[in-house]
């Protein structure tokens, strides 16, 4: 459930209450009028009515320069809403597209991952150093630690959301951030590999130079799980996703192999990295589309559909090409 508070001019109170009733809100009430003529209206919504209420309230916000809309998560509410017989019949159909977070909440949560700033680069630097040491020392615990602190999954999710919403600016910034982070990790790990020369006998290192069709399946499932964890309000699942479809270890392995001058093993790590990146984007865009995450207006929705279709074709074609390379590499 969500608590939506709308602060707007007193003349919009009737409109806000009408929207709450029309969209099937659980409850709503009006606060006291403020000195500047604004009134606070609070609306309690369930997961089915949250997004329609927010979309309808956009008209109020656009009509008033002093309006403000705040969305608050509700941990518990008593008494519980009554469930009708029709609700029980439709629950299974609604469950497939239900999201615990609204479009605006998803955007605010994911958009910050698209910033290529000092904090992002610092996390990439630290996680790359940790990953490189763990790979070279064949230390599983250290490698897992690097997976968890690495920020490379965030830009991929932001790019998928940008595509689903038809937000080209977000998708582009996320792509630049992702490529910049990966390039930085590869360059740094190449320098580490060049300086810390030794025998490449680490099992953790060599595992990241092998890629098969099982890697594709794992990456697709993990990318879908990442989007589901965010859209259904279970962010703790992301920790497991970061470990399952980690982008940093193959990037660090690629850099280390390049630093050692072993181009064949570097190519294997690069192929695994490309598979993970492409699969996360394919799964992310597909799941956002299936969950009904889309823009508010008809024109924006049309652009978003075109964006989703184009990206699925591009990423899908890239995935098929990568599968072909995997089969060819295994045959050799």
C-alpha cells in the first residue's frame, strides 16, 4: 500500500477527491487549510490503484504552480481492506503485472545508477582491485566481496528502464556509464596484471575465461530476477543477482589476461562479459515491458513501444551473434 499526499490550491480539493474515488482508492481525507491557501489531501491506495491515481493527479500538479505530490510506503494499515469475490477471481490475472513500486518510484530508485561520477568510479576502482587480488589468489570469498560492492549492474538496469519508458536521455546516460565503468575496470585490471606477473593457475581466474550456453541461461534468468526484485519491492534479492551475473570478475579477468599478453584467454573473458551485459539488458527490457512499466501519455507510450521493439531486436540480434561465437569457440 502507498500513502499519496497531494498539497495543492484549495480549489483543487474536489478534483483530487474525485480522482481518489474514481480510481478506487482505499481511503482519503483532507487536512486543514494553510495560510497560503493550500490544502493537504492524503490518499491510501493499494498496488492496483497506485499508478492510476498518480497518473490522474498529474493534471492537478500541471494546473497549479504550488502543487506537490509525495509518495510514502505504508508498512501496515488497519483495518485491512475487504476483499470481494470478484477481487479474488481477478487476483491471479492482476498478479502477473503487479508492481509494488510506481513508475515514479522506480525512476527515482534506478536513475541515480546512471551517473558517471566520482563515487561510481571510486567504487569501480575499489571493487576492481579487490576482484583482481581475489582472482589472482584464487580466493572465492574475496571475489564474491568484489561482486557485491561493484556498481556495474546498476547502469544496466537504468538502461533497461530508460528503454521501457522511452527515455532516451536516461538510456544513453546509463549506456555511457556502463561502458565507462567496464572500460575503467578492464584498464585498471590490465595494469594490475602487468605489474603482478605470475603463473595463471588460479581456478577462479580460469573459470572466467570459459563461456557456454549455460552462461547465457544464467545471465538471462539473473537479469529478469534483478528487475523483478526492484519492481516488486524485494531489493535484497539484488545481492544474489550481483553474485550470479557479476560483470566485474570477467572484466577484471579480461584485463589481467591482456596485461599478461594472453589474448586467447582474454577473448574468452570478453565473450563472457559481453554475454552477461547483453542478457541483463534483454531480460531487463522484456520484464519491464511485461510488468506494464510504461510512460503516462499515449504519445510517450507509442515512443516507448518503438524503443522497446528496437532495443529487443538489437540486443536479441547481439545475443544470437554471441551464441554463434560460443558454439564456434567450443567447436575449436
